[in-house]
C-alpha cells in the first residue's frame, strides 16, 4: 500500500513538472519579441493603407466640393481622383475657360500637392 502511495505521488510530481514546463514554453513564446511583433506589423501596415485611402477620399471630396460651389463651373461630367496629394481632373466641360478655372480652383484646395488637369472641351451634342 505504501508503494502505491509513493508511486502515485511520483506520478503527480512528474505531471506537475511537465505541465509547468509546457506552460513556461508557451508563455516564453508569447514574450519573444520576434514572434510578438510579427502579427502586429501586418495590422499597422493595413491601418496605414486604410488611413491613406481615407485621406485620398477626403481630398477628392474637398476638391469636388470646391468645384461644385464655384459659380459658372459645370462639373457634372468631371471626376476627381486623388492619391497622396496628387489630384487628377478627368472629364469634359463646355468651354476652354472652364478648364482653366477648374484647375485654378482645384489647385487652391488645401492638401493638393500637384494637379493633372485632363479636362477637355465637350463636343457639341454630347
């Protein structure tokens, strides 16, 4: 009976030691800087892309609003595209003076670094 009790105690001690060893390894992996930083790097890159996309959309909206609220400009056939402060105006307007005016207005919007004015004169009947 005494040998069974001793054997049981040894078995429990072995389980406790091996269990704590496995736990120590798991917690050691979580504190390893190389392992811990790798999963966090991907979300930060994704967050940066998302922030840049939002900034591009915000700039597009600001330029579009400035164009729409400028008297005498007909912007119904004009698209505004922005990427990292570079703005493209694409589409058509009724006459040459509106091309220049749209470019001037868009360039004056805060955040516009450069402007590619690709507007053209709308053909009659279109």
